[in-house]
C-alpha cells in the first residue's frame, strides 16, 4: 500500500493515478474526500485529513510501505505567514512518518532547497527536508523539481489581451521547465522501485532548459499570436503589482525573492541532466496541450 498525501493536487493526483494504473494499492489523502472521488472510482482508498493534523495523518499512513509527502507547492496569496504554514505542515508530516513506521518516503521539494535563505518559499522546503530527513530508519528521496510549466497558465489571459507575458526573469535565463504530471509520475515510479537508501536528492530538470524568450516564441507559434512579446519587469514593479492584486506582504516578498534568486543563479540545478534527472514532456507539447487551449478559452 502506498499513501499519497496532497492527492487532490497536480503532482499527488498524477502519482496516485500512475500507481493505480500499474496495479499498486493506493490510499489517497486530502482535505476533502469529495475532491478525491475520481481516484476512489479508480480503486483508491480515500482518507480525509487536514495537512496540519498529525494524528489524522499518522492514521492515514499506518500500514503503508511508502508515502509521497507533499507540502502545498503553490502560494496561498493572502496568507500572512506562508513560511509558518509550511512549517506546520512539515511538522505534522514528520510526526506522522515517525509515529506510523513508514519505511520509505518520496518528498516533493524544489531546486534551490540546498539553501536555507534567499529562495522565497523554497526556504520552507529546505526546513522540511532537514526535519523529515532526521527521522531515523526511514529511506527518504527528495525530488527537487524545477520550474513548473503550469505557472505559465497564469499568463494566458494577458497574453491574449495585452499581447505580452511579463515576469521578473531575465529573458535569456535558462530555466529547467518541468510539468507537474511528470513529477507525479516520477514520484510514483521511485516509490514503487525504492532504489535508494538513507537520504538522497534527485533533481527533476525537465526535457531541456528553456528561456522565457524561447517560451514566448513557442507560445506565439502555437497560438498564431505573431505580436506576442516577453516583458521583463523589475522586482519592485512585480512586488507592487502583487500587492495591488491583494497578495499579502509576506507572500509578495517571497515571490519577489524567487525572481532575484533565479536571475543571480543563487537558485540553480546542481546535478547534470541525465536520463534519471530529465523528464519527457517538452515545452512545445505543454504549450500545445495545455497553454493554447487555456489561451483560446480566455477569448
């Protein structure tokens, strides 16, 4: 039995679906059983558990041979202390792993998590890694995933209406774009095979590095938007726009720090791209299958 926490999220759902499709029993854990109905229909056992409830998570993990442990990777825009929230979830998951006796964990982390500071919300994942890796007798594999391709979907409306995509990243900065589906599938595969001992790090770097300038060119071709351009915004302007849109000061500070960390290469991959660190989905596939339909829906 494999337990997938955060099973209603993108990587969790992908992991659960892949495990079920390959004949593995799955216990899907989330805050709402209703949001896990489709996994139940595929044969998963469903458990409701708040991600900060250590007792409920412990019961959900009992008897499992492995668990995919996830802290919500997306920002909660109006949260006054997102790092504190991350620490609450990390503490609950760590307590549950220790108390339940689960022998194997695949944890979702991020590129840059080797740094304790200067990486925005990834600082919370650094603390998560440190905390959970200290549990004795557990083999833990951390998936340090690159930049989610799904983040591009937030730009579909402005790409159509304003003919531009704006972000604080250097236009020619190579980014290791990776899809959440590929992350979930890799988590499932690693759980099923368990070919590691102790604590290990595996960076997931996508099919290849792609700059924002190149991404916009791919999007322009797929959507026939010949006038689409990329606009690099300053950190200050990016922060101010977030605040105007109702993002809390804490979260806006974190998001602005991400841009600085990437542009200065403070956040960067450390492992070479190999068959194990690479994933299969190309930026062209993602744009055609995910971004272009969202772009057309916004019309």
